[in-house]
C-alpha cells in the first residue's frame, strides 16, 4: 500500500473511531481500547510523512468502463495498461540513468525496473504494482522516482498543451509511444483512472482522459533517415552514446544503432574522432499539435569526406620482362672415319 493510501486508510479509521466515541456511552472495556487505538493512529499519521518509500510501488484504480465495481476488470484492458505502464517506466529509467536510447531493442535497466502485480486493492478495481523482494535499494529508489516522473507526465498530458510539451521535453522520445498506448487504452475503456505513486495521486476523470487522448493523438511521431557532414566527436562504447557537431547547427548527441557492435564503435573512434565525416542517422521526431518538435538521433553509418579519404596507393608498373637470350644451336655430333690400309 502506497503512503497516500496508508494515510487515507488511517484517517478513515480515525474518523470512524472518533465518531463512535462521541456517540456511544462510556464503557469500561471498549472505551479505553478505542482511545488507545486513536492514539496509535495519531502517532502513525505524524510519523508517516518522514517515512521513505523503500521500494517501488504504484496503485492504479479504474471505475466504470472495463471495470465491474471492485469485482473484476477486462483482461485485455488490464494487459494493455500494465504493458504500456511498464514500458513507460523502463524507457524513462533507462534514458535517465544510462544515456540515450535506441528506437527499438533491449534497454539497460530492464531487470531493475521489472514490476510485479502483487495485490488487487479495494476501491473500484485496483491493481497494485511493486517489487516484493528488493536487494538493490539504491536502484529501487531511482525506480520509485522514475514512477513518480511518469505520474507527472500523465498529469501534464491531461492538463494542457503547454504542460504536455514542457513535460515531454524532459523525456526521451521512446517514452512517447507507450504513453500514447496507455492513454489510448484507458480512453477506449470509457472509465476513469486514478494512479497513486508514493505520496502523489493523479486523478484522470473521463473528461481529462478525453482531453489527453485528443492531445496525444494530434502529436506525430516520424522516423526519417538523414545525412549530414560535420565533425565526429566520438562514441562511448559502454553507454552506446555518440556526439556529432554538424557543419551547421548545434551539437547532436544520440544513441548508436543497434547493429553497431563494440568493435565497430572502437574502429569509428580510431578512424573518425575529431575529423570531418558524413554521418547517416535516423531522426525520430515527436511533434505536438502546436507544431513544436522534439528530435532524437540514432547513428547508423559514418564515412570519410572525399577530401579526407586516405590517398590511394600509387600504381606501380611491374618491371619490363628482359628479352629471352638467343637460342644456342645444338652441338653437331663428330663423325669418326675409319682408316684405309
């Protein structure tokens, strides 16, 4: 249970006990027990804000639409929501802590961000996602922050164009695709959604979800192959990042293509670093309905500029073949003549 839900549960219990104490006569057995419990709850509420979240946890609640009260929820709806939420968290965590992301393929940090469905909390229909067995508390704390960031992104998407663009600028473009799937899924479901992460609660009414869907549907994602000349700044083998300064424009940083091996990156560093080259990249652009664009880059090839290509080896003519020596005629045999008596 998230701290927000703990607070809500404690406050509800405190309100019930307080009302019960005021409405019932003094009882030598029950009254001291209820007062003792009230003191425990008040102490717990005072200590709750200073408690730190020890492991990643989120609770998603759905009302109406695909949910039947607190009794059940459509399987395909729940599957699509959970898949897109997990990918939002993993993509954001990987980009935030391990550098730029490729358009597709595996991401660093997948194991650290893996969430589990651990409970079905009551209150409409709820899905609790957490990591029940945390071993790396430092990584778990970072995952918790990434989950809060995703809540803020969802809230901004439903708020306004300006809030959406400001939030999207802080995220890698690979987060946009699962965000779009998440919003599309809950909009198609037709109900409302409530997301709790740590102390943060994000409420998405049907009207807010409709606004978010219209906003994110108008945004365009486009992949384009581009070629440009400039100075190659080098590739980081461990993170898979690169830097490239075009002849015109600002410094570009991005991810190496999935097909670029470690040996290839090392060869590029040896042959192209701080030299003019022609780069071929895949540019992924997310364009909001206001027209503002957010590009990301993936480097797939490098080649030398014509003037920077190493000179070709001179063609060496083979030495002329000496004339063959004149043929030596064969020796004639010496004939011996007999003597005459």
